[in-house]
């Protein structure tokens, strides 16, 4: 269990920048020593070795407890709260239970879930927590329909048991919103994200997660042609990015979405019109619409359009889902992210890496990057936008 706790630490801290300043906003700021700027080990959590051993430690812990004490061990539900439960790097578990081999995290979660339901009951907090993690893992594995069936029930029971203003209930609704969004059920997803933004207790969430909800709501409003709402969401979503003095940001994923949408709104204002379906369906129209949005990097809009046509097995849907996961969890999907970065020009890639701290010791403001390149911050902003727009996942 100590090893499990250690791997949890690596999972939560991997890729995070350690504190290096004690300014007035810092918890431990001391006005007597205003010049005390550096402490701790700079960049320790960017160490690639931590990224490699964290999943291995977790897998070892799972295999040891399962093979030594069986799936009914009281340790397992605790182990399956580990953040690595949703990570791809854990690999095969090689757990043997009653001569049956369990290889994947999702299969282990199903087994432990069923045992918990039998021994504790369907709506026991431990059973609900396991089902929540199972739904999240299935969502992560892109088994959206299976995840949808579980999460709807979990959210309903958690709402009844814990009320809305509880971290577990908020997480369940967040997962449900993501699933509905990726299945193309935009109206249902819209209700969920609006509720999360308006009603969630801020102590159970953070501004990065709120901005994620905001970005998905912006996509939904764009598809619904509610352009005023989209413009307001873009303004809120880009509040850090548009401040050229700040090196702070919400996330690379949401900055990308808001920048691409914001530029599309400018195109609409200049008179460009998006293609749409006529009263009679024609295959060429679908291709024109998909090409219009994909050429502008807005694959999330393409996801909705493809789903709305009932073409759920289209290979493009899987490619879009992989892109979304890669950008929302860049430290986990390093190989994918490096591939996406390589689609950019060297200058665009350098600007993006500087801004978001990938391969760097720290993040940089637009002004700082502009000084390095001896150009204006607006030119840096355009390089970053062009870099995001150049990401293509199919020809």
C-alpha cells in the first residue's frame, strides 16, 4: 500500500512544475523575506524516470495484492482509486483468479465491482466508487456505450446518496457529460456542462476543469449557431492566453479549441459561410462539411456531424477521440503529442513548446517568447494558432 501511495504521487505530479517562487500569492510567502524566490528541486516532476516507474509500481501493487490475497481483498478497492487506473501505460496485469487470467484494468474493475456488489450491495459507497472508476476507464478505452450505461446509474445513486455538492457526484456528472459529448448527444451534454459550470461547488473542482466544460459548451453552441454565446465563452476561455504578460494558462487542449473557434467567428463576420445539408441528403455535402471544419482544425465539430449521420463506426470518429485524449492528457500521451507537434513548422512548434512548457523547464508568456524571437507578441500568438490549425489527423 505504501508503493501504491508512491505511484499515486507520481501520477498526480508527473509533468507538473514544482514551485520555484514565493511571491505574495504563495501560501508560505513571508514579507520579512521578500527576496526568497527559489526552493525545492526545480523540474523534479519533469523527470522522465518518474513517468516510467510510476505505472510499473502500480501494476506491481495490483498484481501482488490480487495474486497474494485474491480479488476479495479489502486492499483492492483502495488500490483501484489510484489515478493510474485511467492511464494507458499500466500494461498487462497477469493476474490469475480461479484459473482465469485477468490482463486489463477494466476487466479487473469489473470483477472487483461485481464482488463488491455481492458482498456490500449495489449502492454501497465502495461499490459506487468502483463503478465510477469502471465507467471512467471504459470511457478512456473509448467503449462509450458501455460507459454510458454505468455512469447514468452511478450519477443518479450518488446524487441521491451524497447530494449534488459532493466531489464524487460532480465527477460522475463530469464523466457523463464527456460521454454524451463524444457520442454526439450535444443537447444532453449541453444541459450537463451548463449545470456543472453554474452549480458546482468550487472546492470540488478547479478553474482548469471549468474551462474544459466551457470549451465543450463552446463547440455545442457553435454547432447550434448560437454565436453570441460562443463569443462570450471564447472570451472567458482565452482570458489567460490573451494576457501577453502571463505565463499561466488553462490547458493546451482548451486554448487550441478557443483559438480555432475564435478565428472561425472572424471568418463568419467577414462573410464566409459554412456549408450545410440541403433538404435532400447528398454524400458530397457530408464530405464538404467535414472538410470545411477539419481544414480549420475543428475536429470536435466533425465528431458531432459524423455521429449525427449515424456513422458511429467511421474510422474518423476513433481518430478524433484519440486526438482529444492526447491533447487533454499530453503528459500521458507523449508519443502522440510529439507526433502532433511534428506536424507544425519548426517555428510554430517552438512557440507552442515555449508557451506550454513541453520540453522546457517552465512555461513562458507571449511577451517572453516574443523577446526571444525578436518579434511582437501578436506574431507569436499567430504562430501558436497556425500550429494548432496545422494539426491534421487524416488526409
